């Protein structure tokens, strides 16, 4: 499985697809590209456009 991680440019939160975002209904194994368009950073509320690939 690809493990492309993305970092929030505003707060530094790392979205790891192996972990997902279970507290917000995102299952482990969900690629960043497959996140809903309205998904936001769980720490600061930034949009997907505010994330950059780190791997």
C-alpha cells in the first residue's frame, strides 16, 4: 500500500493514510486523495489545499 503522507502547512499535522482519521470517520487505509473534499485538518481546521506531500 502506498503511504504518501501529507503535512498541514499551517499547524504541522501529518495525515498518515495507514492511520486515517478515525475520530472524524476516515478509516485506516484511506489515501489523502480519497478524503472527502470537505475534510479539514483535525487540529486547526485547514482545508485539503493547505496540505503538502512529505514522503
